[in-house]
């Protein structure tokens, strides 16, 4: 791993390459291009350079702890840290069409299953149904942004989600088939939507993946695994700032709309988080929507 202190980027180089030339088609959005130094910074911090390739569950947990949050199977076509890309150990990793026969995809899936079983990091489908890992230190901030209090559940959750939750609050952990039967949500699609809804609200998480005698997930309450982190109260403005800080620490620079795409935040809220970092001197704004770590700015 390279020392982040070696990465120094001049303002002139950044402003010269930040946006590619526009084409004449009016509907075309110009592609934003990162300076090579920032790409190398991301290679190091998101373990895309091959030197820190992830091969074990312990290494996966250390990677997640280091980056704060990471997607599971997103590839290089989407921004942000990814367990799959860190397993591949290269910047241009792209998921193949036939993922079942791909060793890197298979290893990523196996590591996901093992980290779920070990329960040392948070894993669930959060915003937009996106599977994401969270380091425990980031759980309070994501809970503030995406969760809600228990007294709001009846107003904000669907009837099917409430039925599933009612059973889990009584049993604490159940397999998919048993949970469907006990909750009365027997329709597969309706049950899947209810589980996704509960995961997105950071109430329910998968606790184990079982393959024999048949494939199933075990489901449990998130508060059972991370009681302290989920009970901690955080101001929303602080949560926005800390999520922005976490992403910028690994990215070095964030382009317009990038933080919103990675975290599921609205662009105005992502902007609030980034501008809070500028206010405290942690980041500098190079252009509207473009921010860089102050320590990399010269």
C-alpha cells in the first residue's frame, strides 16, 4: 500500500482534466474524468492495485473497516469501494456475463456468506436495494439517514413488512420458509419486497446463508447484532458530514453527483455533507460539486 502522503495534486492539473470535451448532441452529458494521481490514490485505498487483494473473510472485514462502507458485487463501471473489485485487485474489473463460472465472482460470494455468518460487519440491502457492507463505526450515521424510530414503524412500513417484523421480534431468527409461513406472507414476491423494506430501514439483516439440504437465508434483527451502534443518536447534519468524509477519505476527490450515486443520498444532501467538510478545512471545493481532500491539495 502506498502512503497517502505521497499523493500531491496541483490545482492546475485538476482543473484542466476534470471534464471531457462536450459533443454536439444536446442530450449528451460530458463524462467526468479523474486525474491519474487520484486514480492511483483510489487504487491504493480501495485495494484495486493487486497488492492488497482480498482472499479471506478476515481480509474482507479489514477492507470494510478501512473503507467504512463498500458495495458487494458492483464492478468498475460504478464508483465507490467494492468487495468484488478488491477481490479482483484491479481497477478495470468487470463482472462477466456468466458469473457462475467466474472464480473471482464465486470467491466474492463466498466471502460475503462468511462475513454474514461471522457478524463482525453490517451487511444488508439498503438504499435502492443495493447490497452494502458497513463498518460498525459507520452504522449510526447510516441509521440516521435511512432508518427511523420504532414508534414510526406502523406509519412507514407496509402491512406485509409489519407482519414479518412481528414474527422476528418474537422469534429473533428464522429461515425464509418458516418466516413466510409464520408471518402469513406466503407469496414469494410479496415476502421478498417486505424483507427488502425491512433491510432498507436497517431493522432486519441476513444472519447466515445455508446451502444444505436446500438454499435459504436466516433472518434476524439488526439490533441483536449491533445494539450499541443502532441505539446511538446522531444529528442528521453530522451524519451527512461523516458519510461524506468516509467516502472522500478513500476517493481522494469526489466529482459532481458521485457521492449521491454511491450512497443513495439526494444531491442537495450530498452537497451539504461535502460543504461541511470544506467549512472545517478537511476538504477544498475545486468547482461546483467537485471536492478534494485538503491534504492532497497543493
